[in-house]
């Protein structure tokens, strides 16, 4: 039996959050789980709905509304390690994943049996149409990468989407936490890079862990049907691709030259309408 800290952050999507927590409880009875839920000032009764579940293994952190995904996960990981630092694993999840019952116990068993509990294991998700949506990431030359699903279990990933990622506690202590520099996105990619560079293998779980739709392009800075001014505004928003965060990510993981060149590429695409 292993002890696992489960960390998620949430804001104003009560039904998805509550469903995620319920599904994580269903059938996962062979290990001990501690849930750290960081709520960023939800106004839709998310916290009250979670408390109504009356699960004794939940710790809810009441955070400010300006705390986006990366900031919330940083707070949750820090709190989880502080409260349950002797646990065997930390599991990073997104609250919009509709998990299969009992799948997390299977994830932990696979991590122990296949990799001796020393590797990071990524659980892939599929969308409403059954198509692969999130999972591991394998970088090639430059910034070219491909997504790895449950059919690529023998090939180590470079990094991952943290929709469902099981990390051994010694590995988490080595990398400490997600980088607090990021406000919303890129923290999971950055964390995966640090883990793989430190010599820890990142591998895919051989089955889907649940359903999670990919984020749509429509209405984002990548939507080329929008005007230039609107796209620029969306790009620099916290949920877009803000220049400072993007440059920081590129510089850390690909070097100064790539950061200087690729940090301006999104602007070129916007201005030429791509």
C-alpha cells in the first residue's frame, strides 16, 4: 500500500471539480490518498459543494482569485509536501478530467511493477469523440515535438501535460516544485524538462485514465479569424502566451538564442494572419 498526495486547483467549474473528486474516490481503495484542492476564490459554490461530499481526506486551500493554474499548483504542492511529506508519490491532476473508477490504483501498481516506483508515469486522456487529447510529450529537434499516448509505453517522454501525472516523492523533492515564475501555463512542461534532465524516466501508462477535452482554438490568440489587436490582447493575457513567461520557458529549456528568436514568432504569425 502506497501513500499518495493528489494536487489540483479549481475556479468556477463546480460540476467538473466535484465530478473529478468523486471519480478519484471511486474504486481507488488499495492505497492511501490525501487530496489538496486549491480553490482560487470560486463564486459558484465550488467549495461548498466539495465540503458537502464530507470526504475526510480533503484539504481545501482558499486562495486569491488571481491565482491561476501554475500558481495554484505551486501552492498545492508546497502545502501537500508540508502536510504529508512522507508520502510515496504526488499526483498532479486537472479537475476537468473525468477519471475511470479505480484507474489511479492501477497507475500506482504499474509504476511499481514496471518501473520499481522510480519513474514518473503519465496518464493519457481522450476527448468526447474518443480521440487522444493529453499525455506525454517527446521533443525532437528545436521546438518540434509530438504527443505520446498509451500506445507508446516503452519510449521515454521529454515532458508532460499534468492532467494526470504520478511523480515519486524523491523525484519531487529533487525538483522541489513547479516554477512559480509562470502564472498559468507552461509550468508542467517546465517541470517535466527538469525531471528528465535530472535523469528520471518519464513513461506513459498503457491505458487511458479518463476523458478530458482539448482546449479549443476558437476565441484564443491562435484564432486567425480574430483581428490583430484582439489576438495580441489575448496572447498577452495570463491564459494566452504572455511574452515574459514564454521567453522564460524558452531560455530555461532551449537557450538564449532560441528564446530571442522564438519569442517573437507568435507576433509574426498574428500579423500575417496565421
